[in-house]
């Protein structure tokens, strides 16, 4: 069975997170570009892959994986030579899981609620993430020791959480505190990150030209 990853992508989506992860993992992949303007993410051919009609999604060894955090975790284990996740038996695996799931369960909804200016719930405990302020404070404390979430080790958790922080700062749902800016600057120096950023600009141009 081929080890090639079929990657469904649009640069104006969370698929950019997975693109970065694929490059960090050194995974062989084939990109399938979907145009939102043409509604290609809602056509039957893609809905057969992801009935949600959302990106990112990938197919690897006959298995469909969706959700950016899940894909990052999957690729880290599928391509272990890149060293993007602690071994399953390593104590650090717990910390790694902690921040991967914190990204999905706390950072993402907290940032989106703030960006969309949704009113705070009367009882913060009713939210999976509690309250926005606690989420941001916890994230700041996690990154303060540095340089990465697992200390000196860069991991898939940094790809996922770092992408969320960058988006939050960009849309002003997260204050660009010094600890966040320093962290993002370190991530931006990674060769894989530079490659996907340059390619994303090219792909956006291609999509606009074909619209």
C-alpha cells in the first residue's frame, strides 16, 4: 500500500495547519485543491471523504482523517522519524496530549467566541473551556518557560497550538503579548513554516485566477 498522503487543501482554512505538519513530518503527499468559491468542498466527491464538507481532510493508507488536531497527532505517529511526538511510553506523552487537546477543546472555541463577539455565558463552568481569561492565562504560563510547549523539544503540539495563536493574534481575538510574539517568531524561523507560507500565497493567487 502506498505511503502517499492525499491531502485536501485550501489556503484560507485550517488546512494550512496540516500543510505545515506534513512538511515538518517529511511525509509524501499529493495535494487536492478545493475552491470554496466554486463550492467544491460541498460536492459529492468530497462529501464522500468528509460528510461535513470541511477542510482539512486527508486519506492515508486507505483511512480518512479529519480535524486539524487529530491529523497533526496522526501524522506525528505515522511518520515517527521526524520526532514530532514523544514515544507512547514516555512520560512527556502526557504533556503532549494535554496541549494537543487543550488546543482543540479550549483555545479554538475561546478564540472563536471572542472573534465572533459571542456573549459570555452566565456560568463559565458550562463552557468546555471555562472562560476566555483563564484559557489565555494558562496558555501564557505554558509558553513562558520556552522555547516550546515541551521545553526544548519542538512537537506537533507546537504546530497545532502555534497556528491557533497566530490566527488569534491576526484576527485580534488574542492580545499579542510578548510571550506569544516571541513564540511565534521562533516558529516562523522554521524552514517548513517558511515553505508553506510561501506556497499558501501562491495557491491563493491560483484560486483567485481560476475563480
